[in-house]
């Protein structure tokens, strides 16, 4: 007690103040990419951020702890490639992103990592630093 008041830091309470029906907050694996895609103006930067987010999600499916079966990765890659064809991406960015998508069809995580670093380096002029850092961190986890 200080000055007649309880020290609130010393009070420990096991009661949760969240209602019992409250949902846990949603977490995104690639927050910086998602945030950039949400705030970027329409055009090449936004399309690049969205495509990079999708490619990062595909590459994350190859991680050791959460590796998807090869058949599922192949189906996801085919769908992503079709979706990517509909985007108005800047010319230098399209080919490296397609290479990452194609590399997720195989069991070589180092190949996915190399393709992801190349895509991050080329897309860096359209992405902000935290988004590029997320891509590079994912590539480091894949090696």
C-alpha cells in the first residue's frame, strides 16, 4: 500500500475480463504483407503485395512443421498460377513469383527459399521494408 492505496501492480487476479463468448484475435502469418496490400493504392504496388502474400502462403505450406501433402501443394500451385495470370503485375515481378509458385510443387525447400529470395529482391521496389523482411525470414526458415 502506498499513500493509502493498493498497489495495483501487486494485485494478481485470475479473472479474465473478456466475455466467455469472445473470439480470440485473428493473427496473420504475414502481417506486413497483408497490411501493405490493404493500404496500398490500386495499381502495381497493391497487386505485387497481394501476389507476394499469396506466394508467401504457398511457400509456408512447405515448412517442415506444417508441410502440406504434395498433391495439395500441386493443386494450390495450379490455382495460384491461374489467379496470378489475372493480375496486372509489373513485368519484372511476374516471372519470379511464378517461379516460387512452381517451386512449391516439389519437395525441395531450398529451391523454394532461393526462388523466394529472388522474388523478394525483385519486388522490393514495390514492397516496404517489413514486407520484404517477412519474405526473407520465410526463406531463411525454408533453408
